[in-house]
C-alpha cells in the first residue's frame, strides 16, 4: 500500500473512531487510539499529519478537539480522563464528539490526497522506504 493510501486509510479510521466515540461505543484516549497519530505523532510533533496541514498546529489544536478536551477538563475531570479516556458523559459531550467527526468528514471531502501531496510532509521513515 503506498503512502497516500496509508494516510487515506488512517483518515477513514479516524472518522470511524469519532463516530464510535459519539455513540458511546469507545472512548477517546488521545494519541493512544488515534490512527493518524500512529502514522505521524512523535513526542508532541505532528509533522506530516493532514490535520496539522489544515490547522498549522500540533495535537489537534485548532479543531473541535479543543472544545472536547476543555469540556471534559471543566465538567468530567473526576473521571480521570487521562487514564480511562474521554467518553460520552452528557449531551454536550455527544455534540462535541460529533463536531470532531464532521471536521474529519470535511477533510475527506476536501480531498486527502491534495492535503498530503507535499513530499516535504512525509515522515523520514516513509521517505527511506522510497516514499511509497
Ligand atoms: Zn459532557
């Protein structure tokens, strides 16, 4: 599978993740259960991630994920979210998880291939692999 398809697959899996989170099937564990993080995340740096390419920021700052994290920190901190993950605890949680789902859906509609077409965004490991 070439690099473009690996990224497309990870974007699709991220979409499924947020659908499942919004329905309370799974919880969000940040980088631990993000398919895009598995490809791109490296010690606080998200170089090459199509989300970063859109926002210009690491760690999903500038996406609806900000509001999701803030909401959990302000309302559900007692649940020890860092260990147990962030799930659906109230109606607003559901709205915010849906917002992240739609952010990723918009990204797909923008054309993931266009977003990642810049060679300079490929991680070094991928370049060493011939960029495929
Ligand atoms: Zn909530």
